[in-house]
């Protein structure tokens, strides 16, 4: 029998929770980059510089397969932790874009973290 154990579930390197919405950092970076580039090229450049080194490649025990690009990566951060870091960065750099960003990139499904800032 080939049963999956809890050890087979990729874990976020930030929060240590299992990753059940597997979108790789590369795909998330591209989408956030597109969002910022359409609004402000200089802001995009700043984001690109700040985030290119923020999520450093790290060795997770298990590779995660991205649901978007289907590549496998050991850079395992959950979409929530990634968007939380972008939210914190954007709050400092360009607070007026926080709500538009969260309307598109909201992985706070329980509304216990950064999504509290949105008016539903």
C-alpha cells in the first residue's frame, strides 16, 4: 500500500503549517509583479529588488508541486505567509495599494490576519 503520511505534506518554511494551496514563490512573485508593474514601474522595481532575496531557496524535506506551473520546488512557503510579507512591505512602501492588493491576493481565508483590513 502506498499511503501518504503527514510527513509527505510539504510544510511552509515560515509558519510550519501544511501547504494545501500549493502555488510556488515564482508564480506568486510573477503575479504580484504584474499587479505592481501595471500601477507603477518604479514600485515594481523596488519590489523585485526587495523580494528577490527575501524568500531565499531553502531545503525543505519535501518538494512541493505548484498548481499553476506544475514545477516542483523545495522553496516551500504557503501563499498566506508570502502574501502576508508582501502586505507588510506594501503597508510601509505604498499603503494606498494595500486594499487593492488584498482584494486580489487574499489567502487569509479565516479572516484572522491581514484580511481584517478589508471591508466585506
